[in-house]
């Protein structure tokens, strides 16, 4: 499809959207992707005349999902000549499609055949709205086959004719117009009516090399003939291997993981036979999410090692260090519990918040253990002394917890899908882990045998030695 056909379709879609009462505003980008204004959006389309992308703002976020499902059905019914994907902006890694199969192999034709097979499997699944292949059937294009003998007789070269045709169709830069500090190039070219169909295209006038007289022209039809040939289909590569991506788009509200389970079950019950040298893997939301989680979890080993060394040097006790790590484990679970209680999606920002809650959530545990160690009676297991120390340190713990929670409260109440999961993972984890620390740490301290700080023992021993002298 040409850019004019795409623009005409966009005008129709925009009219349908503006007639919808729930739609507040719609903006379009034709021929290329719009700027990526959100962290998981991609702007990877350039010079694509058959591509258009629109951004739609709605009036009621609670009715947006139902609107997306309804608009998808209406567009598929009213515009069968185009593939229209209606989707929402969600949390998660940037993906081109929520469900994806990546086929690896050396031969392009075999990859295309296998892609069609997997595409049919995806279409048989429920809640699949559209599917597409990265190696798609080649689009037709116009080719002019020049006669070499006629070119030599007229003194022309193939490159000269090709350059002239390119100048007629795409134009030539002839200058620039200055607007304030911006320079706008000016391109001169033939009107589209002059080469709209095959007859007018073959009637383009080609100038002959200048002689002593006036410039002479010959029509393009005298130099060759027109033919329709398949265009080259782009071939993707991954780690040096040729691939064919089979992508599927889901009905709004269907989780990609659930659709992936159905696909795995279908391929297990009736597997697709692959030739030697060919294999496939799953991509899309699940594949990208696994990579992101791996990147997040990767530094955990180093972080835990540094945390272990810090806590061990602070308490000088393996048992207290183990107790502190138990609180860290609880903080992980309590951050997930806070997300579940308030029904926030477990996206990338939520995972970042869960990891970030470790250092803040252990604060109450460190304060309580330090106060217990600094009291000789509490260090010896005196329960009344331990209660006094915990109550005495509660003022500092509660104040720091409330200030931390209050600092993240504006982000929780912000209302979007970006910051609230992140803020709730940290603030909720800190608040709940503080409550757990008041009950867990003193009880575990007693169960561990009230481990003393060896520094207190050394000070006491040195004091007794000084008195003996």
C-alpha cells in the first residue's frame, strides 16, 4: 500500500474514533513510529508507507479495556483490507507482540513454510486477534528491464537511466528555505499524475546525450519493457542465524502467560516436525520478561555478599546475621503481598521496587537487634529488659517507617500504571516488615539463645581484670 492509501485509511479510522463518546483525543503518525514517550514503547519504524500508528486518549480508564475489545471487533469487520491492532499501554518489557515464536534455520523458504505452520497453530488458539510473520510473502514491485543494445546505440548507460527515473519519481533537492533558525530542504519532482499508471510511467521522457543541436528525448518504452516482480522480503537475524518471527496478538485482558500455556499444550500434543538444522523458541512477553528478571536478579549475589559482610561486621554474630537475613526474606514476601492486596500488576517497576525494599525494610531489624545488644540484661535474655528496649526503640522505628511510607504516598496516589506499583512495593514492604520485625525479631532472639555481642563480653572481662589488679 502506498502512503496515500494508508493516509486515507487513517482518516476513516480517526473519524470512527472521534465519533466514539469515550474517546477524548486521537493523534496519528503515518509512515513511521511516533516518539517513544513510555519506557516500554518502541520507535523502530522508518520510511514505511504501509504503516500508521495512533495514540488514543480516553475519558474513563475503567471502561478503556471494554472499548479496546469493541474497537478491535469493529475495525476487523469494517476494514478487512488492513491489519489493525488495537492495544493498550501496559507494564512490562518492550515487545512487538505479546506472544511470539522464533524459528531458526538456514533456508529462507523453509523458514517461511514453517512460519505459516506455526501461524496456523496460533490462529487455532482462542482469544487470538491477529497473527503475522517477519518473513512475509514478498510484495510486488515494478521493474524496468532495459535493452542493452538500444542503450549502446543511443549512447546511454543503465545507471544514467536509473538516475533519471529516480529523479522523476523521488525528486531532486534544489535549495532550501530558511524559517527562523531551521533550514527546510526543497525537493522538485514530477506530479504523481505523470507516472500514476504503467502507461504514463513508460512514457517518461529520457534525454539523449547532448550533441551539437537541441536536446532530444525518447520515451522510456523505447529502451525497455515493464514487468512486475516480487520485492525482497527482509530477513531477520539473531546471533548470526536467520530467523522468522511468528507473532500473535491477544484479546484485551487475556494474559500472555495463559495463551503461552495453551500453545505449549498444543505443540506437545501435536508437535510440528522440524527439518534438521531448524529449531524454535518462545519470545514475546514471556521471553523478554525472563531476560529482564535475569538482569534484575543477576547482581543479587554481589549485593547479598556485601550485605552479609556488613551485617556480620555490625553484629559480630552468625546467628544474628541469619536472623537479619530471615527478615530480608520476609520483606521480599511482604512486598509481593502489598502488591497483591492492592491489586497492582507485577511489572518491571514493581520488581525494581521489591528489590529496592531490601535495604529499607531491614532498618527496623537492625535497630531492634542493636538495642538488645547494647543492654546487658537484654543480651542475657531478660524478657522484661528486652520489652523495655523494644518499646524504647519503637519511637525511632515508627517515625522512620511513617516518613518512608509518607514519602512514597504521593506516588501511590498518582493514579497511573507506572509509579504506583513501584511505590507500593517499597512502602508496603517497609510498613509490613516493620510490623513483623516487632514480633519476629525479639522472639527469634530468645529462641536463638540470646546471642551476646563478643565486644560486650570483652569489655566486661577487661573491667573485671582491672578490678582484680
